[in-house]
C-alpha cells in the first residue's frame, strides 16, 4: 500500500478529516498484515502542523535526509502497532 501525499484543504483543517483518514489507513494496513507505516514530513521547509499531527498519531522519527540538491530536508517517521 502506498500513499504519496495527504493534504487537507486549509478551510477544512481542524475538523478531524486527517484523523479519520489515518484511522482507516491503520485499519486497512493491519487487515493486510502490516504492523508499521512510514512517512516523511518536511523539516526544511518546515511543516509544524504535520509534525504535531503525526506525533499525536503515534509516529516517531527514525531518520532524516537532505534531498533535492540540498533544497529540502525531511524526517522519516514510523508508526508501529
């Protein structure tokens, strides 16, 4: 299972939509025998909303990388059941 991006429109944020989507993702992953999910979140440019969201969902940092010829730094996050 692969999801490239999760984006919630600015005017719809704070309504729990991402939480619902992720709850479904966790359920479907477990039904298929997966016990972990990984994602990346920008460090540079910063994305503090995504950092807070993923932390609240139980994701923990497992690595970092600088990509796009040094223009972007990401944190790799892991969720494990």
